[in-house]
C-alpha cells in the first residue's frame, strides 16, 4: 500500500478511477536486451517497468498508472457504479460490491496493476519498520500530526481532523512526504 495513500487516508482509486485518456508510455527494455531475451520476456520486463512507481512518486504519476489499470478493467467489462447522488463511484466500487462476479476481469488486468516501490513493502524490505519510523520522525519534525498504527503499514494522519488532513494533502504536504520517504527509504532527500 502506498505510503502516500495511507498518510492522506485517501485511496488512489476512490471516485477518480475513470481513465483520463492518457495512455501509459512504454519504457524501452535495457540496452542490449533485444538480442538476449525473447519478445515475450522483453514485453514482460517493459510492462513491469511501465507500472513500477519509484520512491518519491507524484500523485500524478500514481494516477496515470491507475487510470491505465482501470481502463483495462473497463475493457474487460467492469462497469462504473453510480452513487445515489449521481456521481461516479468507479469501477473499484463495482468490484467491491460483487467481487466474485468481477474477479476474472480483474485477474485479466493483473499485469497492469501499479506496483509501489519495493522499498516501501515490509514483505520485501527487512528494514521497513525502522525506515518507517525514520520517515515518521521526518514528518513530525516538519510539523505534521502522524502516527504508525500497529498492524497497518504506512503513516496515518492522526488525529484525522480536517486541518491535519488538509495540511497533509496540500502540495507542500505531498512534497514533504515524498522528501521524507526518499530520505528514510532511499537514503536521499
């Protein structure tokens, strides 16, 4: 789960999962890879690079990848669910309302699901929790009210007041979160 998403207590998918019409740009395979890998292996490497977020990713980069992911869901037939107020609830809501019905379509899109930085995954990073505490210290040092919750990865705005959420969701809050994340998990920033 994205540190940005948990820190802001928002979902990258909520209410805005409709494709923006911007396709995901293809990233070329590493130099020299053409002669050493099959076409399908090269495509798999390129697909993974296309959907891999790096430390310090912007909300726009994250949204671009989720737009492409949900465009795949649309191509697989997952409809948009309308909320009682007429606004879009998105395809994710459709899936959550009836996962058995839509699981096959979602599985067909698994190769386009965005990947968060491996450094921010406690399953792949043995130093994750220490680094998360470093990120928390950085954010609280910048004046943000945040905490680590037992059993949940990522930082949480706490208390989740309107003022604290607004500060964390601001452009400066996003920039500070990215800088603290890069410092804690990447040794930069």
